[in-house]
C-alpha cells in the first residue's frame, strides 16, 4: 500500500492580525476526519496550532465546530477526502486564535467569574 | 494580595460527579464555584456514556441494594472498599429517583422504569435513556439544575493546576485561564476533586482529551493518597477499524448483546472458546477479561486482523433484524461506509475506566483537611474490576455526598488564602510569559503520544516485569525532560501550556499505575501479569500510593471490610 497524503490549508492567527494560511500534509487513512488530521499536525508538525475539541469520536461534546471549505461542520465528523481542503474558524463567533472561537455560553464564562465583564 | 475568586466550596471538574457535588453543596448552604478545563458538562466521560446506570430501584423485578452490593463485591474480586461499595449501592436508587424528578427521562415500560440486564448483574437492574442517550441526557439534566441553584457560579476554560494547602489545611486552588494563559487564584474552604479518570493515557481508549489523570496528580501533590492504581478496566471489543466518525468506540457491546455478533480471527474462525470459555454465537456470555485476553493472544499468534485486533461479524444476521434492533444507528453506520451485511469490522480491547483513584472515607474526605473527591477520580468502591453501570451511579452518589459534607465543613469557617503557599503554583504559570511565542521545544503533544504508546505496550492488558521496568525508566526520563514548568507558550488560547500540564499530570499518574503493577505480583481482575498468572490469596490487600518529595511510594494496607447480609427479595412494585 503506498502512503497517500491529504493536504489541509489552515487559517492561522488571532483577532488582531490579518489571517494567514499554513499548508499541512498529513498521512491519509481511510475514513479519517478533519479533526484526526489536525490532531496529527499538532503532534507531528506544529504544536502551536490551536484547535478546540473534547470527545474526539462520539460527537457528543459539540466543541469542535469549524469551517471546512466555507461550510460549518464538526471537525470530528467531517471526513477528509483526497482533495485538499481549507479549514477556518467559525465566522459568527469571537476569534481567539487559529481555529478556536469563543463558544462558551454567557453564564459560564471565566471572565464573568473574574468580574472582568 | 487577595485571590481573584473566593468561595466556600470549589468543585474541580464539571462531569456527572462535579455537577452533582456543586448542586448538593449549594443546597446544603454553601457558596459554590464549579470550574472545568473544557466547557461545563461537556469535557469528560459523562456526556459520552451511551448505555446503562445500575441501581436497585426494583421496578422491573424485585431487587434490593444488598443484592447490588453482592454483585459489586463479586465483580471487584475481593478488593472493594466495602464501606464505599455499600454507600454506592444503597444510595444509587435515591439519586436515580432524584434524576427522574429532574426529568432526565429514564426509559419507561408501562407504569414503571425499564431496567435491563447487564453483564455481572443477577437481576434486571440497569436504567437508561433512549436511544443510546444516557450520558447526554444526564449531562443536560444536571446542567439545568446548576442554573437553578442559588449561590452557584460556574466557568469553563479554567484548568486547575494545583490545590493549595497551607499547613495541613486546603485554602483553595490555582488554575490556568486557558484563554489568556494567566494564573487564576481561587480561595476556598473546601475543594472537591471531580476531574475524572485517566484512560487517555492509553493509545487505544474511549476517552475524551480531558481524561488524562489530572485528578490523581492534583491529589498526590496536595498530600492525599491514592489506592489500587494498577487497576485500569479495558473494554474488550472497542472499535478499531475502519475509521468510524461520530460514533462511540464502545458501541458494539449492545450490538453483540442483542444480536450475537461473531468474533473471528484472521482465518475466519471463532476462537474465544479456545481460551477456557465456551461461547456460542447466539449468546454473548464470556466475561470481559476472557474476551480481551483471547483477542490479545490471537494477535500475538499472528492471527489478528490487519489493524491488530479481531473481526466482529454480523453477516449472518438478516437485515430486518439488524434494522429493528438498531434502526437509526444502521444509517449512521452506512454514512461511515459500513454495511454490516457486507463487511465485518475490526475490534480490540481499549482502555475504558479507572478503578483505582483517590483514597477517601464515606464522607468523601481525603487525608488532607478540606480536600474531597468524587466520581471516577475516587478509588476503592469497585475494587479490581467494575460492574457495568456502576460508574454513573458512583458519580451521582459520591458527588452528592462530597458536596454535602464539604458544605458542612466549609460553613462558618473564615477563608484563609495564603499567597506564600500559592507562590510556586502561580509562578509556574507566569514563567511561561518569558517564553517567546515562536520558541517551541520538542512537541509536547508528540510526547503525550509517546506516553500513550508506552502505556499501551507495557502497562496495558498483559503485563510483565521487564515491560513494566522499561516503562518506569522511560516515564521517569520523560518527567525529567519536561522539567517543572511549561516550556512552550502561546499566550492566547494556551493549548501548548495545557499540553505541558497534561504531561506533567499524566506522567505522574502513569507512574503510579506502573508502580502498583510492579508491586502486585499476581493476576486479579483487570490487572493481569503474564509472569504471575494466578490470583494470590495472600495479596488480597490494597496498595496505597503517596508522593514524598518528588518520589512516589507504594505500600500495602488491609482491606476495608463491612459485612452486610443480603436481604430476601420481595416485590416492591
Ligand atoms: C465512552 C464511554 C462510555 C461510558 N458508558 C458508561 C455507561 O454506559 N454506564 C456507566 O455507568 N458508565 C459508563 N462510562 C463511565 C462513566 O461515564 C464515567 O466513569 C463517569 O461519567 C465519570 O464521571 P465524572 O464526573 O467522575 O468524570 P467526567 O465525566 O469525566 O468529568 C470530569 C471533568 O473534569 C474536567 N477536568 C479534568 N481535569 C481538569 C482540571 N485539571 N481542571 C478542571 N477541570 C478538569 C474534565 O474536562 C471533565 O469535564 C462510560 C465512559 C466512557 C468514556
Ligand atoms: S470533538 Fe466532540 S463533537 Fe467533535
């Protein structure tokens, strides 16, 4: 079996900069999710990539929403094909960094507990 | 300087145990703060649980909590803390009914709760929420109750990194504000550790990313003791291949239970019966440890599936039977390209639950004044092997108790935050400010993957002295490599700092498992030694771990016995 590669273009940066894009090559595995690829990138290529996820497989935590080719999806259920994809953060939420946006419910924000807002 | 947050009771971890503890502490009069490194109710095992919750409510058929206790002690292979186990079984029905009042929606049949059989139980005892929805329903119900409680504040994205002890009294905790990378100091009269288990430390697991052993490391560093850390439960037929997304890897259990799937080796032959247990295709009766062992041996003998497990086949089952048993799930499988009529799947044992944990009494108190524990973080109730369905009950019962007793202890006491006691914990987080955002060392996320591989290979289902010794050496090396403070920083959404704390905690928790596994020179329940295949009655004792300076010490202690007669059954419906 030859090692196939999947390509991802990933949006980087915080709210104060113009976004940039990094390209990552990831070993392709049948049925892999976009989240699998992003986790692989953090462990093998660039651990500074920010992503948010928890349950990884079960699709119950609902923390991993991102845009893949402009469409809002769960990174853990969006399948990676052999075509390159572009991954970006949700656009209707405050951007924290890279793919992570502020999805914390208002009453559960740490800034509220700390009296910052 | 004053702490940023001040409260009577701080609860660390917002899964089933932590949410119950927070609700209970609040209704017992305490001011409560509940925090989670992920989001409230979403980060841990609770929301992922699909199946059943064990409690002797006796609605399906006559039952009594002493019968539940008997089954729990039997599964625990002689090592259960019998006082904790009794509390768990006696109070589980009370919590199940309270959850029912809170409208969790347990499945019903006619005018009673529907209860089903599960392996190891002698009666139909397990409640659930349809369809495969127990965990999400439990999480949602408890979160709603959080919102209704007085004096209860809650926040996500705060990773607790140290419990602060002044003299011998807990005075609060320090955490990492994940969004800003800054330290947060929380003053509290009592702290409840409900930060869940450690199965993420294994390469093959059913865990979320937040189940890496923080509970145990936080407890040890605060001066508390752990019990029986060598007992990690493996689930025999976790999903292995093909990659399946949006599905829980332990999903095949109900399939097999209801329909009787066939476990096959690479030659297409059934093999479980060759390992001392006759298994028939229409009934799924072999105990979990036997099935796990059998799969492992087939793989070792070169008869494993391509991904390193066994094949699970439902090809012999007619389509209409598949459909009527699992309707919508069959469609989700189809989306994953899995047609059970056409192809078999590959399964293998995966790390699923931790029996060991923080040592507590029935008031959920640790040895440190003001420090409590609840949920999977607690050790002892399930001994060497957990009965299925006991984990969610344990989260409810121990959570409720921890909240109640912590509220009692915290009431009326002055808060006594100490900046001196918290200094090193605060500095550990601040130190990362000096690291430039581009200064990335060896990838910490990659090191965690290495740790997972070591744990799987050498500290997994079948252990040997040589393998354990090699794991211990490597883990200690890694502990030295990562140092005593974060080496990477990202200053905003501090995932790399989080990685460092994950490793710091995970390596310590991993070492406690290895040390326990070395010391226990026998096979019992979930702890199987290839070089000591038999259970040694002389080792019917618990192993206690504590941290002295930088070194972990393990010693034996006598079992906690609490003989209780099994009550005769009468119909109570
Ligand atoms: C896939 C799966 C299915 C299961 N199915 C069943 C079942 O059917 N029946 C059953 O009885 N049991 C089941 N179990 C086991 C059961 O779900 C767990 O044992 C139980 O839910 C544990 O509850 P908990 O509150 O102790 O921990 P969790 O629910 O894991 O919650 C712990 C919380 O602590 C947080 N946390 C961790 N570290 C920190 C930190 N440093 N600072 C702040 N927060 C932190 C985490 O983010 C998490 O939210 C299952 C487990 C899994 C993984
Ligand atoms: S990681 Fe939990 S839903 Fe995607």
